[in-house]
């Protein structure tokens, strides 16, 4: 019987850039999002914790502390993965109008690539900004895939009743989607090398906003009008079912596997009730309490409208992981849970050991 390690992380894009640039989603929203009420553009009207976090330096000092906490957890999780010595790492991550666009939006897709080449510092989430490592903007990162395992897993999921899409080559984006790529960058934050094969497992987290937002912070307009919402993504319950099926398949496989879910939790730019300025702290706390206690069923009872109202679309990646961990009867060790008002999204870092 195969061994499976689980981990939950974030692919938080501003962590790619320097701390001086870290508040760019908030600044972009304040400068360009016409949906923000005029009085909320004044920091004096923000919640007190947000004003404190923003400080007199527009969040730079807070960004330093925020990064330190995230890097500390990534180092622990990378060590867990390296010590576990998996045959491959499977990463549940969202595709944000990168490989999948108007041509097709699958709810799930396994990327059975032989290898991939990506230039993360040229992607739209970090292009033109100094990166945290002061590496060349055109630096290319290469990762090995595991097409044999990807094909095998796709077959097993189809046989379990999951109509799983798959791809051997990229469609639009020549590299990996940022949710997968950033995860690999952050696991190898100290640049010691990450040579473990990777199987990306794309999830349509953004659903009704994947095309209408073009994967960005701001809603997209054509002819002066916002685009109509897109069909929804899969439900949390369905993601958990797919995750459970993945665990059942891999448990019977010949491989040691690290299953990694990569996402931040509530996103400010998706949370209308907070004027798109800060995330839904309260809803994230409810989900975190359920995670911490191992009450995975509570996640499956949350509806898609509830997820969208809380700006928690990316939790679908974590739902896939929790479905797998529930199937394996695993409980998490939470390394850190980080709340923020200024840095767009709350984050959780956790491991689920065999």
C-alpha cells in the first residue's frame, strides 16, 4: 500500500515580489475599482486592525513580518516533503485564466506534462516589479512531470465515476499556472533545488468570475459594461468527493505521493460586503475551526453562493485535499493561520502526516 503525505499551503502572488510592493492588490483596488465607495478610499474609515496593519509606511513593516511567518512554515513543509521522499508531488491549484480561457473551462484537469518551463517573474501578477530573490526577470524554472502517474490516476478516477479531463500539453500559457508555479517557488524559497516530479491538478475555483474577471483583481469590461457572470465552479462537496477518489486511487498505487493543496482563503478583491478591500475574516475563522477539529463534513455543507459571498473561491483546492484526508482519516497539524486586512487574503499552513 502506498504512503501519502498531505499539506496545505498558499500560492499568494505578492509573496513573489519585494515587501515594498506587497500591498499592490489593495492599492490597485483603491486606485482603479469603481465599485469601492468613495468614503472607503480614505484609510480613516477602515477597520482599526486594517489601519494599524497599513501603518504609516503603507504596510511595508507588516509585510516583512507577514513574509517571515509564511517562509517559516514553507521551510517546515518542504522539509517534510523532502524527508518523505515522494515519487511525485500532486498539487491541487486553480487556473486563473491562464491555461484555460474562453476555449474551454474544465472543472478539473490533470496536467500530464513530461516537463514544464515557466518564467514566473514575467507573469502578470509580478511582471515589472522587483522579485523577492532579486533574480533576473527572465529566469526560467524547469520542473519534471510524471506523465505515467498522471495517466494512471486519470484512468482510475474515470473508473470511479469522476469525468476527469487531462492534458499532455499547455493550451494558452506555455508554463504552469501561477498556483502551481508559486507553490514550487515557495517550497524552494531558499533555492536549494526542487527536483521531485510534479503532477498539477487544476481546479476551476473561480467559477462565475474566471472569464468575467479574466483571472485578475478587477472585473473586466467590454464596451463599458462588466461581463456577465460565468457558470459556477464545482461545489466544495464535489471537490471533497474528487479528493476522496484521488486518495482511494493513490492508496492502491505503487507510488509514494505528497498531496498539496495550494490557495489562500478569503480574498479581499472577491468580497463585496467588505467593499473589495479586506477578506471575510469571520467566515475564514469558521472554516478554520472546522479544519482544526477535523470536522471535514462541515466544509461539504457550505454552498457555492456562501463561498462566493465570502470570497473563498480558492478553498476548492483545500476541499480536494480535505476530501483525501477524510478518506485516509488524517487530522491536520496547523503550522500557522495568518489573518490580514491589508495583504488581500488569509492563509493557513498545515501538514497531514501518515
